[in-house]
C-alpha cells in the first residue's frame, strides 16, 4: 500500500511538509481545478437536459466501478461530493468516510456514515454489516435528484427519512430487511402497511422515461442483495447514450486520429489491486505521524521543484477559513433502536 500511495502522489502535487515533526499537522495535495459541484448545478437555474443526466450518471457509475473493484466503499456519496468542470467532466471526491470492504460479516461496521438524505435503508435500520450496495442506493437518490431538481428523501430525522422511503417503496417483507436490528423490525411492523407508490417517480420530471424509472427502482430496493450492482448498472440501456457521448468527445482514454476516433479496449477499467488495512499496524498516533512525515518528505525531496505553502498569503488565509478547509463533518448519529 505504501508503494501504491506513492504512485498516487506522483500523479498530483503535494506541498512539502515542515521539517519539524511537531509542526506537521496537515497534508495538502493539489489536484486539477473543478469549477463546481453537482449540488450547486442542481439548485441553480442552469438547464439540465436528459443528455446531461445520462453523461453525469455514466461517469458516476464508471468512477464507482473503479472504487468498488479496488475494494473501497465510498460511504458518503451525494451531489456535493461530485465535482464538475466546465466540460461536464465529473469526479468523485471527499473520501473522509471511505473504507475497505469488510469480508468478515461478524465484524460490526460503523453506522455513522452517509449524509442522511442519501443513506440506504439498511443503515437506517441498524444493520451491523453492509456492502457496496449502500453506495448504489446513494447514487439512486442522486439520479432522482438530477431528474427532479429536488432531494428525493428529504427528512429532518432518520426516523422520518425511513417513513419517506416507506411511502415510496411500501412496507418491505421481513426477509428483505433480514439484517435490520430487532428494534427496527418492530418499528416497521408497528407501522400501518403501505403499498408501493412507485408511479410517483414519473412525477419527478418530464424526463423520467420508463427506462429511467426502472433503473431507479433497481437501485432503490429495500434488500441490498437485490439491489443492482455497479457492473449491472453499467450494462443498463439507459446510460448507453451517456457512454457514447463521454467516450466520443470528453474522455482521455480514447483519442481522435486522421482516420477516425480510436476507442480504448476497456471503456470502464477496474483497479489492478485491492486496498486493505493489513500493511501498517501503528501502535500510536505519533508512530503513524512519523511514518507519514518521512514518506512525504522523501517524496517532496525527489521532486525537482518542491511546492511550498505561503501561510502569510491573503489567499491562503481566505482558504484556511473556508468550508473547504474544515475537518470532515460526520453524519448524524443513527437511531437508538434498542430503545424501541
């Protein structure tokens, strides 16, 4: 993983850390500029055509395939974490809550993940173990938001969030919420039975075709095992036009020649390795800090022109007080189902 980390850093610029370890508290990595995020586009007056939706959705699927093939669950997908530039290129960002897949189903995984509006029902229902499927649910919510220009499940609390999902998808059979904790199952059973109202998806926008609604429903299912995978989503006919548009004039993996467009063999690449947590077992925060400082210093010294940060610059001071520079904010705490 250390060699992998260095390969990643070689693709970007990194600011040289201070020579004194006591002053080393932050790491700054410079990446290419992206002008806006998807949330700002959705709430703006900018027109969003069906072509926009398809090319954005294709790029999200493509990026997630790469992540999931690397063994990584993002765990906080939302429009604000999808950066877009002036050419409609989209990049997934903010990996503050990302983690590797947990193959041991007996191990408890934290439930304080995913911004509430995009949180999968298994998380709301207190499951102890979850999978890549939570990312797929989040993308389903984002897709609906792209189509309707409004948040699909916008509630003031996790319980009300669950009620909104019940209103759309109806009451689930118990076998579809098998991973839910007992308190959550009791809560679902205590509610009046509700029939699905999936036809309401068509009221999101005039752009909601039958194919769009069917893809949404395959992403927004109670049972994570029945939820469409990213690989299956990439095979869906709905995004075919988005794939063509992306690889015809937007991507960097294909190129034009005097004889025509040359397309890469693998349009949706997978990662050649999978991340895991077994490389370094640090016994203390100081040990991890020492390791990171040594690694980054060696990397910076290998560069011909090391980058340095001017802390006295007015631009830096503006950045340091901006929302971008602040620590990642955890999503609200999950429901205490043991009290139900």
